């Protein structure tokens, strides 16, 4: 039987291993001791008399990255049934491991202890992050983002690309202000840039902070309807016309919410770990690394966020 890769890979592997540990412990419980772990939870299967709950299946789906922590998982869906089969597989394997007393092996004890530590780590992190990640905190960070944001511009350009600067300068004099359709006609007739030539030189809308530096400088103070250049580009020399420019609207709160949550989460975990490490008695028994002459000093790595926190 091919086992799912998420049991041994990355964060999903740690969570899946913690889930397997919980299932292993559940195998020693009597059926009468099992109650819905969450209000309204649904029993979806039994293995040797032990109940598998809908919340167990959803937790496994989150650990595998099949769904997000706050996403619903319909018990009637194909995905739910697929993950349920995987939970059943884990359950029967854990039960057989107990029957064979494999949990008494010293190596297995160490693995179970490590899984327990990782599970408790997640519980600790979630307990801290769930209090910090809320609508008020996200909203305050969004306002700070807006305050410190450097606004860009949305700009609409047309171009005609010539083989040499002399031809570009001559075309600029011929077009004058460039406000008429003569620019598009000349682009279709003379531009050597095949990607834009048959669109009348239309480059479409873009933001000024994504423009190559030469183009950004050339159109810096150019008003809509005016020409800019010639400016050197990869294909030759471009004569530009600014059609429109306006401030780029800031992203909405919903658009940046995931990034804001990650920032708050990272900040909370970093502070928590640094505080706990400062109060813990930690002895590093490894010898110091050998000194390499001229090697740069490596900065201390910040703790890596490990959480499934969402806005409550």
C-alpha cells in the first residue's frame, strides 16, 4: 500500500505524525470513553470499535495541505472520503503496532516522544497566535501598511521601436504632440517590435515601479498625450506616448490579509521563542565550528513560523 508523502515531508509531516500519535493513543481507549471532540462533530467511521470523527478527517486534510485551516470539508465530498480512507489506514496500522508491542521498542519510544513534542509545540503556538491574530490586530497592521506604503502609478503607454535613434528623432518631429491616431498608424507601418506593432504599439497598462529604469526615467514627468524618448530598449530605440496615468489604488484589506496574518504570526512566534529561550537552561554540547579566515559572520536565524492560525 502506497502511503501518502505528507507523512514524511515538511510541516504536513509533523502534523500528520502528531495525528498518528493521537490515533495510536486512541486505540487504547474503550469505546464508551469516546465522545465528540467538538460540538456538533459527526462520527464517520469505526475501526475495531473506535470512532473516527469528521474533525479527525479534516485535521488530516489540513496536515496534508489538501485544505486550509479554516476551509470547510463536506463529508459527502470525494476529498473527504479519500482522506477518511487514509485515516482508517493509519488507525489500523497503529492498532496493529500496539498489538505487536512495537510501541515498547526504545527507538519507537523516541519517535513517539518527538511526535508528542511537536504536537505540544503546535498547541502552544496556536494558543498564543490565536489570541494575537484577530480582526483588530489585522486592521491596525493594515492601516500601518497604508501609512508607510510608497504609492506607485498606473500608466498606459504606446511605443514605436526604430532601428536607430535618428529615425526615432525624425518620427518624433513628424508626430508633434502625438495626440492623433497617426502614432498608431506609424507604429503599424514602421515599428520593428513585432509584439506590439500590429496593436498600434499598445503596451497596455502597467505600474511605474515595474518599468525598466530607462523607460521609467523617460516618462517620469510626461503628461498624458505627450511623447517621450527616444529611449534605448533591447530591440532598438523606442518613441513612447503616454496615454493615461493615475495613482495606483492600494490593495484591499482582503487582498493582503494572508500576508498580514503571516507577519503577525511570525512576530508572535519569534517573541515567544526568544522569551522562552532566554529563561531556559540551554547547553549546546557541540564543539564550536572551526574558524575560517575571512569568512563572513552568519547572523542568528530567526525562528521559523509553524502554525495554522487563522483569523477567529
